[in-house]
C-alpha cells in the first residue's frame, strides 16, 4: 500500500478528511521550501502537493503564476524540486508528497528516468495538469512501475466517458476542480460540488479531493462534508507572498492549522 493510500485509510478509519495544501517549490526562495513543507505538516497537512515551477502555468491564476515566476528567478528546475523532496525525507518519512505541474519538464527528462528519480527522492504521486487520460498511458505506466501514484484532475465539464478513463488510470486520489476557471478563482457552489462528487463516486474507487476556490476555514469545512480531501493552494501561496522569509513558516503553519481544525 502506498503512503497516500495508507494516509487515506488511516483518516477514513478515524472518520476524518484529508487536508492537502499546495505550495510552489522554490517560492519565495529555494532555501525556504523544505522548511515550509515541515511547517505544513506541523499545521496538520495530511498530504503535500509541491508545485514544479513552470514558465507557462496555463491552469493557474495570477497568484500561483507569480509563485512560479519567483521560483524561476532562482532557476529552480525539476531536479532541484526532487532534491527538496529528498531533503524533506531526511526527517519525515510519513507525509505523502505529490508533485504537481506540467508535462513539459517531465517529458524532457524522460518518463522512466523521471519516475525512477522521483521515487528515489521520496515522491509518492504525480499530477501533470496538462496530460489528459487519452495521452497518459505511457507516463502512468512509468509511474506505476516505480510505485508512484498517477493523480488526475477532473473538471466540472469532464464528460463521463473521460471520467471512466481516469478511473481506470488513477491511483492515490483524484483531484476534482470545483469550478470552471483557473486556480484562485471564486464563485464556489458547494451544493453543485456535492452533487458532482456523488455522481463521480459511481465510477471512481479512489478518494476524491476538491480544490480551486477554497480560501478559508468555512469553505473548507463545507467542502469536507462531501469530499474525502480538501486541497488549498492559492490562499497559502498568498500567505507566503505577503510574509517575509523570516515569518513565512510561522504564518503558513498557523493558516494550515486553522483549515485542519475546520475539517476535523
């Protein structure tokens, strides 16, 4: 059983939902990322999504775009991100880490090489935003062979034929995008999300996490009544952006703790 599966099994046995915070590796500087990851865990993170900086993050709103830009100013690339995970694993062997990013850096490195290096670094899952299930077989096979979980996005507009394809490939969990638009967008309809998740459960056996538009404890609590996990990204990246390097970890830990308390 993977670290991700073990985490969800433990939480489900306790009647709890998972909190999955997202930060961008290398933001605001590469030397702070591992400390921020530990801060997420101290606040109550169950799984960490670590963003791979990319020059054209088409699914992300301005907040996470700026985070990628800050990281890229420090020339943070995919292998640097793997080094950060490796360092995190020196003192944390329990918390699953999912790399979230775009296909191009993975494709350039090569699927098998990437999967092997990611597994060796201590990565548990990979979500490539712009790799649809129709084109994911080769990458998914490399990930599964390396005992990594391929994680997929499902949008409000995803047709059921594609949902079934995702259900056949997905491991660990699936990430349901709670609204149309980019990360950080608003106008979250809780009732609509709950109806959609109920429909997805007819086809999907792995846990369902919900993200995009979750910005506070109240929204996180409402989403947790329907989802297995609550994913929060832009709000946390905003906190990093507003903090100084000296205060970022403390502020991030405090915010994550408030979100975790809300979904217990």
